[in-house]
C-alpha cells in the first residue's frame, strides 16, 4: 500500500479505459493511490493538468513515480509486471492460457472501437457527414463483433472467465460488456455476454471502481436495444 | 529452432501487423517457422484456411502448437514471454524503461489507425460517403500524431530506440514509420522519424522480413507527401 502513495490517476467517469486501470489497481492491492475525477463534459480532459501527463488530452492519465502510463492496456501490463506477487496474478503462466489471455485482451480493443463507433457516432461524426448507410454498416459490424464474443464465451467452461482464471483479458473486456448492457444491449439475444456480465459485476475490484454515475442514475440508455 | 517447427504464420505482404510478428520471430531466433504468403488483392485473407484460425478473416493468423495468436501485439507479447532467454530481450526489466516501452507500444496502435484512415480512405469509405472535410480532418489528426512521435524521438538519446534498447515498442512502431515513408512522408518535415527509420531499416530482423514487393518495386507512393 505504501507503493500506492507514489501513484496518481486522473480519470473520467464513464470511460472503459479508466475503469480498466482502476480494476487492476484494486486487484493488485494498490488501493490508496491518489486520484482525481475529471469531467469530460466540461472538457477537463484537455486541461493543462492532463496535457502535462498525457499530450493526447485523454484519460486515464496515470503516474507511478516518474513513470507515465496513459494507454490502459500499457498501464495494466506494467502494473501486473511490477507487482507480480501482490494481489491477484493477472497473466497466467500456462502457455495455452497465456496465449488466449493476450489474444482476447487485444481483441477487446476491437470491441471498444466498434461500440464507440455506434454509441458515440454523434460525437465522432459532424452532422453534415453523417450517413444512415455508415451507421447501418457500423451497427452490423458491432453485431458481428458481439456474436464473436458470444461464440468465445460459449466455448469456455461454466463459471469460467475469458482465459481460465480471472486475468487481464477480463480487466480489458469487462468494462466494454458493462457499457454494452448499460447502453441497452439485449440480454436475451446475447445470453453468454449477459452471463459473463453477471459473473463479474459484483467482483470486489469491479464494484469498488464502478462508474459513480451508475449509482446516481441506475437507468441506462437504449441506443443498442435493437442490435 | 526446433520450437519454430511447431509455428505457422499466414501473412500478407504490406501489412504492418504481419511484419511485427515476423520481426519478433527473427529477434527471438525462431527462424524456420512455416509460413505462407496470402494475397489481400485476391481476398485470400477471407479464405477458409484463414477463417479456421482467425474468425475475423484478418492477417496475421499465427499458431504455436494449438495456441492461436492473431492480434500482432498479443503475438509479440506471447513470443517474448515464452522465449524470454532466447535471442534479443524485448521487454526491459528496468521499471522506467518498461513503463515507456509499454506506453509507446500501445500508442503505436494510434499511429496505425491514423495512417490507415488516410492511406486506405478509399477502401474504408464507400464513394457516396466520402467528404473532403473528413479527409482533411483525418490528415490533420495524422499530422498531429506524427508530430507527437517527432517530439518523443526528440527526447531520446542519440542512436537510441523508443524506450532505451531495441524493444517491443520498436517492433510495433517501426513498420508504421516504414509505411509512412513508403507512402511519401517528407523526411525533411519529419527529421526525427526519418532518422529513426534509418537507424532501424537495415537491422537484420527487419531486413529479413521486409515486404517482398518493396524489392520488386522500390518506388513508393505519394499519398502522404504534402503532410
């Protein structure tokens, strides 16, 4: 825990990449790090405070001493490697599980991109450049992506995580699945993803770092309900 | 080298993700793996042979025994971790270098995305959805990205790589810089990137895995020349 004192996290509520870093800090028993919640709505992710750590003006902006890690996967890999024997081991030693873990972890970024292209379409595409055909294509790509994950989860043993025991693959992918359901994804049409979400949502590391606005307004959105 | 016999790679010429895996295999002294060059032009990345390994229909499609790794960063992390003491060590132990290595490695994927959005615009966006305003914005985002890397390289010591010694950060980022210059990027306006390219282009692992069509047609393209 004394190591945690040399860590600081600038984060935004409702950001899967921030949530990943927070879950990892919990799993590695690094509670007690300094953190500050910034508002995307107020543009605080573009503030000088952030830009000094992350020139991209994005959150998370994370420091451990003088070491800076702003990419969520990079931060999670670093924390696991620096604190291997502390808390939960997040990279399996077994070669087959390790291969699956790295593969699913990196595929998780495709899920992020495809969710963002639909959920944040209006933020990403100026009004005069919007096409129904593009939105339709992005929704189809998201459905294909979600079905791929349904298939992956179909193959894992009952009660199992993405790559055997809980691992960085879950740290990276879980926040995306939580967002998908928050934004209206049908548990009926994606039963394996729904089961995976249920398996993980009350895990202590995840509960402790759940986006605060989800408590304030438990009702989600409907943008993904027809997928 | 006997380990390499249990490895197979389906790859496409002109794919930075494939090149990354090939560089890593060279650096880890895993020459002798089976490999097969497929044609994107002929749609061979969507063939049954690929889909059996990679349901996304993308290259690389890599197997080590029964372990499947299709995401380039995942494959590189796996190979380094499985063959730590063989060939060149690609993840530094020193915490500061390791942090920088993971951070630059993952930022490399932003460079890939931003290059692709400009170089492959016509493949990615159907004709009726193309907007000059979008292309202009994507070019500006690419310039911002390239200047970020100029800045990063400005700070490293002379003759140094992205994170101290040659590492996975270079494995991931170098193929992108090679493509940027192949597609016409100005060495005059991006002198640090040009120097970085020169430092690495004849490294044995990189030379051995250079896209074969670059030899056949050394002349590149001009699409990035005005950036």
